[in-house]
C-alpha cells in the first residue's frame, strides 16, 4: 500500500502534526484547529478528522493517565452522555455534507472560536451544572465535525472546578470522546482500506515529538500566554479558509 504524497507534502504533514501536538501538549486540545487549515492542502476534511482522531486517541490517554486521580467523576458523568449524542450527529454530518460546505463551516468555526478566545480575558464565574447538557452536545458535535470540541469543555470545567481537577477531567473527557468518535468512524467504514491507519502510523513520531516539546514548554512559558499566541495563528488560519471558499 502506497500513500500518494510527494516529498514536500510529507515534510508539510510531519511539521504540521508536530506543531499541532505541541499545542496539545500545552493546552490539552486544539490539534484540529491548528492542523486542519494546513492539512487540507493535502487531504479532504472528511479524511483529516478521522486521521486526527487516531492520533488524538494515543495522545489523550497519554495526558489522562498521569492525572487520572484528579478527575471529577460527577462532572465527567454529566458530560459524557451529552457528548456521545453530539458525536453521533457530528459524524453523520461529516460523512454526508459536501466538502466545500465543510470548508466554509470549519473556517467560520475556527474564526469564531479564535475571536471569542481573544475577547475573553477574565475567567468566567461559576456556571450551573445544567450547562453540561449544551456543552456536552455541542462539544461532541464540534469534536466529530471539526475535530475539536475541547475548548468548550475547558470553558465549562474551568468555571466549575479548580485548575488541576479541571485539566484532569478535560483530559478524561477528550479520551472518552476519541473512543466514541473512533468507534463511530470504524462502524462507518472510514478506516476500511487501511490508508488512514498507515498514514497515522507514519505520523506517530511527529506526534510524540510535538507532545514532548509541548510538555516542556509548559515549564518555561505560561499556558495562557502560549495558548493566546496560538489563538492568533488559528484566527489567521480560519480567515484564510473563508477567503479560500469565497474565492
């Protein structure tokens, strides 16, 4: 089985995955927000999201295992059923919408997320537990459709829990999300020809390098400062996708 990429495309793929997982190592989410706009030069979005789910599956469990004792199980159990519903709806949309529509939607989604992140400078006040329902459904939908609902979980959990518990619960939730999405993609036959499995295997070293760098960056740079820098890059990427669709 051969993968249809040129040498320059392989370099782009490896560098993009490394960059995306540097962000994941620092923030705990965001691989699709960073990698999606670049990978779309080599792959359709309907292939990018299942590819990143495979890599996220490995990365998320690596983040969750060391901090599993800090997980707030009550919050996890509130969010999980809603997330599963959103994932099912998102996978159906992903596999049935036209690629140009997905391109526009992803551009709008990324731009809106980046603008919101840059605008919100103060930690939100504690929200009611009932917000777990829309957060879980929307996060699952965005996770399946765009590969990243993690920022929604982060917003909710950071307004409900202390920092360590919020980060641990977010890692556990994203781990569960990858299992749900991976299962749905397997059932849908997305990995049937083995191409995406082979590509993911080839990109694992870049993913591991990115995680290693990201975890060490957290010791030298505040997580907030780094995520803010990345958010500016994500905003530029989102606008570029919208311009590409309109042109």
